[in-house]
C-alpha cells in the first residue's frame, strides 16, 4: 500500500518500513540474504518494519520486497526510468553527505499544481538521482535525507484530502477540512509518499524525520493560552492522539537504531509478540499518545547518531516545550539534560537538526523575544495581552520566543565551538526549516562572547545556521516581500530598540546573515569535504513544458573553509569584525 521506505541505515544494518493492505509476512531480499517479519495493526492498517542485519559495510545491494510470497517491489513507475532500489550501507571513514529540508505539500505534478505550489524540489532531486550513473561500490547520492518538519499538513489540506474527508464525514462540522482521526492521517501520509518518483527516492535514500507544527496543527504549543484554547475544542483530543500515534508509526519508528528500537516501549510489544493472530496496537498507541501529550517528559522524540567523523543531533522543538509562564522553555528539563549530554566536541562537524531556526534574522529574533517579554508582563497588563496576541497570531514562537531555552542551548553551542566540551569541531551547524525561505547565518568571526561574567573572544569552531524551507509550499510573492522587509529590514532596528526597552537580556553571541533570503522550493545538501563544509540548495526547473519531469538546478552555494568562515561562491564573507 505504501513504501518501502529505507529508514535507519548504518555500516551493517538497514531498516525498511512498509504499509500493507492486509495482515501478512513481509520479506526483504538483498543479494543472497533475506529477512522477514510479520505485520502489526493500528486501527485497521497493517505495517511492518524489517530489520536487515549482517550486511557488509560500504556495499550497495539492490533489494526486492515480497508480501506473503508475492513480489510487490519493484513495481511499475508510470513510464519513469528508475534504477533498482538499493541498500547502501555506510562506508567507514567516508565523510558525511546529507540532504535536508522541510515543508512539503502533496498536490499533482502538473501545470496547475506547479502554478499553485511550485515545482516539487524533492521530485526534481529524485529524478536527478535516477539519472546519475552509479559507480561500482559507491553512490554519488547523499547518505541520508533529513526531513525537518511539516512532512504532512494536517490543517491545510489539499483537494484530494478534502475529497477523502467529505467521503466519510460532513466537513461543515468541526474540524472541517482539517484532519480528525487516525484514518485520515493514514490517508494523508499515503498522498504524501505515493508519488512514483518520490516513492522510489524514499525506497533507496535513508531518511530521518522530526515533526513541526503542521504535522499536528499550526502554532502547535505556542503558549499556555494556545493549549487552553485548543483543549476547549471537542475534536482536539482525538486529533492530537491520532497525530502522535500516526507519527510514531509513519515517522518516528524508522528514526531509531536497532538498539534504540529494542528499548522503545511500544516496539517491545511488537518484538516479543508470538500470538497466532496479528498484533493490534491501536488502543495501546492511543493511550501512549494521550499520555505523552500530557506528560511530554515521559517519552523522547529527539534522537542522535554518529556518521563517520560527524555527529547529528535532531531535537524535538514542539512536543517537549514547557509552557508554564513561570518556567517557559523550548525544552523541558529532561530534554534539555539529554541535549546537554549530546552537545559535545570530539567530532569534525556537529549538526543540530531543529525544525525551527535557532538563529533567526536578528531583527526578527528581537521581536520574538520582545513578544515573550510583553506576554510575561514587561509592559504591564495591557502589554501582556498584546504580547500574547503577537506571538499567537504572528507566528512568533521560535527559539527566540523561549528565551530561557535559547540562552541555554546557545551557551552549549558556544562551549562546544570553544573547545570546552571536548576538542572543538570545525563547525556547529544548526539545520532548520519552517520559515518558508532559506538563508545561512554565522556567529561573527572575531566576535566577543560573555563567559562567566567576562568577555572573551570566540575563536574556535564556527557556529552556523542553515535553513532550507520549503520543499514544496512557497509563500505568495506579496508575502515574500513583506517577510523579507520585516525579517531583514524594519525589524532589525525596531526589534532591537523595543527588546532593550523591555529589558530582554543580550544574546550569548552575535550572528550575521551570510547568504539569503531566497524563497524557491528547495532541497539542500550539506557535504563534508577535505577543505571544510559545502552546502548547496537545489530547486526544480520545468523545461520544454514537462511539468512532471523537472530538472534540478542549483540556486545557492555556501562553503565553510578551514578558517571557519562561511563564504558564497565568489569567496566573499559578509561577516564584520566588531570593535569593543
């Protein structure tokens, strides 16, 4: 029915996820080896995650998939010439190459779809991958793709999704054309992942994922007031339960390594089940989802892994929030302690994936910090009301609007870059999406940073922010201009002045924009090289009227050399040296 999706892959193992149309045994065959498992059920849907182990490191092996001895993959691809799906295990010592991006809607790949939502950068990437000749023993593709939120839109649904909703309930009643239950989430994922080209990409390129707000609902967990408002809606409980339960099945399960999966409370029920009938996890998953929504510190959605000499830490910046105004933070104490443990040196590059940009344009950062200070009473009772309206209606709910959590993580990043947490990596790079435009920022070279009440130079690893958003959901042109003016113009001066008047603390370090903004649909690639770090953004380009066969065009490149300075292709750096 859906998949196969190649998820977690390391040097000797691979995890392959699939949804089937019935209870069955699923078998994956690669070369002379095969692995099989039984499906489990959730609300009438059937899933399997096949753990393939004992594979040789650094090998590329085509694979097939059978359901109850019937060959179902590979399958016909509507005239597209696509190579066989492969399991490519990591090669020891090979530097990391990773694609990343966020925010992708699922509409047809025709003239109308491209006109309303732009060309799908993921499809362009898939077709470009399919055309590349495969060298013996190694693929010129990324080692994985990191999806940084809004893999599906539960609140802004497509015409196809709305037709499905109308076929089973009256959309004139709440929640209207938004999703209501698990059945609708299952259909939404099917729409998102069933396009032949993207389905092939997901079957052959390992993927990691983390949610953002639209996977659940716009502005999810902005504030305590937002939570109270949603709790009063009669459909909200079923919605959040379905959102988190389906997220565990479709996205989170494949993020985990075999060892991490073996410790997971839900997976343990699957692994230990030996009954004759198919295991039905519907009620258990619903209870689990209801619990972790109320007690987010009872389960961790974040994850981390080492790939060659790089480290990837992916942070849940939505479910783990503390919304109590007296202790407001992007991460609860348990999650913050976990992240503190992960933020260590001793690697060449440390990548921190967070759906929300950690380093916003400076003006916008100040405005978001101001909105939190106002909502906290910095300008009195009237200002409190205005601050709450600003952050809930103006989408001011990024890291900057959770100043306590921002400052804690910024200090961690600064200590890693300075070498206080082990040998300093060349870069500490935050990878993010969400904001529907792309840019690169960097902590200023030669800037001075506060440390234990003193001012010291920042002169070790570089601290970077790279954003790739959207994959396919561009802002209208008029809003693009407003976004650019607010984020990079007006907000720069006004935001800083207003934040000072509200006594918002200064940030642990300063940063500047290196490249951007640009608003194309994009999928970015970051590659570790002998010279440093190279990042580039690619978009889909329609040629000769072939709307369903977009070409991949590089639109921006940023390199970080051995000196730790980010530069665009002509070698220029936009960083200034400040005098103190």
